[in-house]
């Protein structure tokens, strides 16, 4: 067969396969997924951080609400695991080895899902076509992931220790000589490179490196993103950045804590936490239902109750109301997703290594 005919046949077959796949996905309905989920059994395996979705207490509430919504029995086998980077790496290893995934679905940010997307390890699901409460906008990796909660980064400080006239309004204020003596030698900074690397999307690499050197010089120690209580206690009066700054404020202020969050940028640099189903999930249809449930109004209400977290794309949530009422813009998800799809090679990797060295100083 002449080469051009071979190519034509290949293109035709490829188009036919894509069309058949598209029809199959489009034809799947909520009723079909629910029926298939009944054949998956009554157990879902979820490996995540110990306090994810409110920990075991929150999971028990989610189980009950899930059963009520879909009329299915479900037991969530919830196990505390390592950090998200390690869990994503484990899922990729399991997928490549042809083993069932250790978790039926995965919770992670755009950086973690960029890795899974590159490895083609995620189930393709017509999320917005199957579940009427989901929209295309919620599918941050189209057909693969769904946004479950929006987590803007920002500065947090103890309002009992930082005078009102010295409060920083953005990241650059942290290194402003007119304000920085207030927290010089007292400020906490996170030990992570990612928040600094993402600033390069706005400032460029050289400005970020200059900022990083100044922040490190003013710092008194390193705090991880789950250690905001040390700012509440007054051990550190301020923290240069924390993921989920607004959620931490909403969690602590009702308890009487003097914790205040300040967006570091406008639009805010944001972590978009998503749920997706690995191709090798042991209970894929139950997993699809669970992912969709967590974006429903019922799921979001429980997430708000137990973690002060929610998606800005779900009408009526705390995050949606805050952004609307305060006229705050978020960094576009596509911008940071594109960054993570490209940043692990070449100049991107070199830049991260430079930032890591600065943080060690």
C-alpha cells in the first residue's frame, strides 16, 4: 500500500477511535454510573493527610450524606498517608507497574495533577456531562480532574503583635525597609520552593530571587503549612506565606484567635485542589460518584463545616462570597497549570534549584 494511503487509513482509524470514545463518554449517564457503582462493592479506599475533609469524623458525615444522595451503601476506608508529592509518585509507580491503585481517587493541587496528567494515569470522565451540578469550568484538567476547593496563598499575622499602621498589604511590603523592622528576625517563612517559584509568573525570575534573599535575611525560622498555630500563639508574629491563608483565618477567628490573612498578590496566587480517579482504581465508578459528591452543595457544606474550605465555582460557598464581596481576583488556573507542565525541565528546574539554595541560607 502506498505511504499516503497508509497514512490516510491510520488517520481514518484514529478519527473513528476518537469518535467512538467520545460517543461512549458522552452516552454515559448518572444512572449508568450509579448502577455500575453498585457492582463495585461497598468500599472506597482513600489515602490522604490525616485531617483531610475533617479527618475520620468528617469522613463519617460524608459517608452518611453520600448514601442519602445516591441511595448507595458506602464505607470509606480512610488511611493517613505521606504528603501529596509522595502519594502522587506512588500512584504513578502503581500505574506503570499495572497494579491497582492504593487510593481509589486522589486529592492534589495543580502541581501534583500535572505529573499524573503527563503520565496519562487518570481516568477520562465526562464530569460535566454526567453530573448536572458540575460545569466545564470546574474540570481544570479537562475530562480528568474536578476542582474541590480553592486555596489562595497569602501572608498571615498575629494582629495582637503587628500594629495596624505596620500591617503588610502584599508580599513586597514584607521587605519594605519602612515596615520590615517590625518583624526583622522574627518572621517565619515556609520551607517550600513552590510559592516563590510561582511568583515568577508575575515578577520574573530575577525579581523573585532578589525577594527570596531579602525574606530569608529577615526570617527567624521555617514553618510548614500546617503550623499556623505558632503564629496564633505569638511564637512568630507573622508568616511570609501560607497555603490556604483565608481558610486558616476563617478557622481560627471564630475561636477568638487574632489571626489575620492578607493576599500577597492581586490576582492572588492560588492552589487549586482537585479530585481525580486513577485509571487503575479498584472501585472506579464509586470513585466517580464520590468525586462528584464532594463538589455538590451537600459535599461543599460538609467541607466548609469541617475544614473552612470550599470551591469558588460553587454558588453560595464561603470562598465564592468572599471573592465576590471583596472584589478579589484569582490567578487563572491555566496559568499555573501550564507552568507546572513545563517547570520540571531545563530552565524551570534550574530556577527551582537556585531558590532551594537561597532558602538554605
